[in-house]
C-alpha cells in the first residue's frame, strides 16, 4: 500500500461522456501510460425546452473512473481534452479529485511521483448525493435552482440501518441513485443547503451528501 | 435535438439493410412491379419513424411502469399477491396480443372450425398466466433457471410425443406470438424491477432475464393440451388471403389505420391498467414521472401504429411476391440462401430486439455489447429461416427434426453457459418473433410454399416462428460460453 499523509499524490479522474464513448476514453488514456479504468452507466440531464416538453429529460451517459498519480493524471486529462474536445457543448466533461491511498495497481506503486505543484486552480467541487431511487431528479432540480448546470445519475443499490432486508426468500438491498454534480466553489454551499432542505437529508434514512475538491476540470462551460 | 437525430440515425441504419436486400433482389432474381416497390419504400420510411417513436415511448413509458410494478409486487411481501399479480398480468397481456388472435383464426381456418380460434387464444393465455406466476416465484425464491427450464421443457416433450405434427408447430408458434412488441419490454422491466432489489449483485444481474422464456413455455403447454383434447383434428384446408381492395398506393396504408389503431389500443390496455393501479398504490409517483409516463404511453401507441401500418401495407405483399418469385426459379439452394439473408436483415429492425439489447447493456453496465448480441441473434434467426425454407423445398422434413435436437442442445447448454446468458437466450426466443418476422418473413415463406409443389402454404408456414424462437436460444448460449472463455484473466 502506498500512503501519503498530507499531500495527496494520486488523482481519481472522472470522465463523463455520451453512451458508447467510454471505451474510447480508455483507449486515449492508455496512450498516456494509464493502465486501466472502470466504466459505469449513468444518465445525464437534458436541457432543451422542446425535448423536455415531450417528457424527454435524460440521456444515457458513461462515467469512466481512472486512478493515476497526479502527473500522469494531468497529462491524461490534457490528452483527453485534445481528443474528445470537451470545450464544445455536449462533448462531455472530465475532472479529477484527490485521493489518499491506492492498492492493487502495481504500476501505480512503481511509478515515480512528482512533488505536488504549488498553485493549482481549485475552482470546482464535486458534490455527491446518494438518495432513494426516484429522488435523483429532485436533487438535480434543487441544484439547478441554485445555479448548477446539470448532473449525472448512476443507479445503485445499498442499504442503511433503516431498511428492511428480506422479502420472500431473497435478501434485498434497496435501489438507490447516486447524483454527481460539479459546481463552482462559490456556489457549492448554496447548492448543498438547497439539497438538504428539499430532500430532508438531515432526517434519518433520507440519504447522504458529501463534497470533494476538484483539481482539474475540463468541459465545464461556465 | 441530438437525442432525436441519433435515435433516427440508429434506427435508419437498422432498416437500411432489409431495404437494400429487397431492392437488390428486385434487380437480380425477381422483378417486382413499381407499385409494390413504392409501397415498400414508403413502408420502410414509416418503419423508421414508427420504430424511433416507439423506442422513446418504451424507454420513458412502458419500462418505468414495468419496473415500478415489479418493485411494488415484491414489496407487498405477500405470496398470494405475487401469484395473483402474475396470473392476472399474464392472462391479460397475452389475450390482448393481436398476433395470437391471428394465429388462432388461421388454425380455425385450416382445421375447418374443429378447433376454434377462441380455444387457442384462451389456452395460450392461461398457459402464459400460470407460467408468468411461476417465473415470478422463481425469481423471489432463487430457483436456478436451467433446472426449472429442464423440468418445463421435459413436460413439453412428454406432451408433444402424443401430439400431431401440426399441433406441435401451432403450439410453438403460439409461444412466439404471445410475446409481442408491447409485452416484451413490459415483462423485461417487470423482472428487472424485482431483481434489482436483490442483495447479491451477480444474481440480481442474472435474474433480470429469463421471465419471458419461462412464460412462453406456458403458451406451448397450453396449446399442446388443446391439441390432445381435440382428437383427430387433421389440419389442412386451402388458405385464403385477404388482400386489400385498394388500388391507390395511399389507400393501402390508410385502409389499415383503423384496425391497427384498435389492435394497438387493445394490447396497450393491460399496461395502462397497471399504471392506473400504481396510481392507487400507497407510494405516489411524482407528478413529473406521471407526465413522463403518459407521454411515453402516447409515444408507444403512436410509434406502434405507424410501424405496423408500414410493415403490413409496405412489406407483406412484397415479401410474398419475393418468396413466390424465388421459389419459382427451381433452385432449392437459392431459396435457402435468400431465406438466410432475409432472416439476417429482418431481425435488425425488430422492435423488441432493440429493447432487449439495450436492457442487456443497462443491466451489465455495458460489459455485454449491444452489437455482439444483435449479430448473434441475427445469425440464429437467419439459420432458422434457412431451415424453414429447406423444410418447404424438401418434402418429408418434419418440424420436430429441428425442434427436438434444438431444444435438447438448448437445455444442455443452459448448464454450461453463464446464467446471465441463459436468461438472455431464453428471453430472446420470445423476442425474435415480433412484428417484422411475423409479417415479412412469414409472408416470404408463404409465398415460397405457394410456388413449391406439394408444399402446403399454411402448414409449412406454421413452424417458422417456432424455429425463429428456437435458434437464438442456442446462438446466444454459445456466445455465453465464448464470453466465459474470453473473459478469463490473462497473464495473472
């Protein structure tokens, strides 16, 4: 295990792209000496009055998670940005958050680590919200009201201590939704406050919210 | 906007191959009248539009209803409710299926009314009802799919030993007919709604599929029983085509609209009732979701009507003409090859196939790619159509010559192939036989049978659906075995 107490030298890269392009992301990052990644399916919000009128709110997305040391991560993100053209609307977004420890990847442990650079522009936060299935839209609505530009929803399972665990002969874990929202630093607090209020997060069994600092971000158009 | 353009593009590419092949055939082996060709092209365009709208509708309307229904049924945690829901849903979904009624009336026709259309329809529906309930029980009590399928197909085998050849064909056809374009997405969503709750991730993924496969066995057994009870019913009267009297191109399409609207409405009705029932349930759906589902149902309805009008008015007659033309050329090999190719391209445009392959991607987080499943399925179906042509061209080949070994292989494979693929495969059997195969390929087979001496138009066409429902089961399970071998970690 490799651990770094203060300065985190590792990054977890999130790349959110349209369905079907996840494998392309992995291919591009492989050229930047990244050994692998994990793809999740998610749903992104659609902002179009015309489509929303016809009750078309969502688009299938793929979320690619990649772990890398900070130097490699930065290079990979730049290469990705060049290839996938995140600056154009609807081409997806990519960002990285700091993580503490990495296990299980021999390549990462062997790689030479560079010093943390002094001035990184940390302008964004990643807000993660986990709620019961069917409530993700409400989370995104709340966030949008406070100035967020959208979010990505991932289906998940899980159970807190407040939920029943067996129906018939099958053990169950109730369905959940994870909402990922990238927000500007100055808006983060407001967005969280609004989500906590609208979804009564502070009541038992209503879900959890946490934020992480985003180190690099591409494709966020504001 | 991009959302719509991409869907249209995807669907257009799915319909393009069949259009290209038909036009190619026109310039090579059979020359068709321009009247038929214009109708065919209009039909193809209608299918592109209809299928796109339908798929949006399924996505935002039918699937959510199925999902909620599944979760709702299980969350009551009452066994009687689960069984009752399975019985009621199964019966009404099946009895509302237009394809089943068409099959029933064809049987009535060829049996000179000794077997009534109603008895076939009711027998198949009761069968589906019973087995849908059993299928639901299987999911919640964690019974393994291969075991339960072995038992069920064992029962089918015993019954079919006592059954006439004709009834064997009819009963396997009935299983394909009951799982139409509307019910497939609903039943799929129902089972994912239940299995998504499961704690064990692997079994949750596995149990998302297989419910359609189990339910279709019910229809086979139901109809076989009818055959056993109505003794001495030799089938075999001359068939009678009803052709539209319209002479204008537009007339052909417009003539079909009223009956299609009625058909689609009836088959949507059970799902609509489920939706209303959910509204009465203790947990309320949000207003946005209700709006979404209402739009979804509207899209499903509209899309299906456009699609069916397109297929029936544009594809039916040309299919029959091509079949007749190819078979008249007196080359058995040619007939088999053309059948193979048509099977390959028709399945690409089949609505339920879309729904199934997308569902597979969702459940496996994209690990099992849509395209691979689609091509495997197409390969299976094309073999089925080729076999059917062989059966028409060569006298003396019986349906069970294919069915018996086919299902034995299917059952054996189900113990070898990964669980996920077993479920997918048996579902795909019901999925492959939708409106496209049921009209275009069937019409092609009937046309071919008409041209071949000693082939009976209706009897030889019976059994086509049965084969189309069988070969994908084998093909997809083989794919599963290949996946198992390929995904073993290398270099560890």
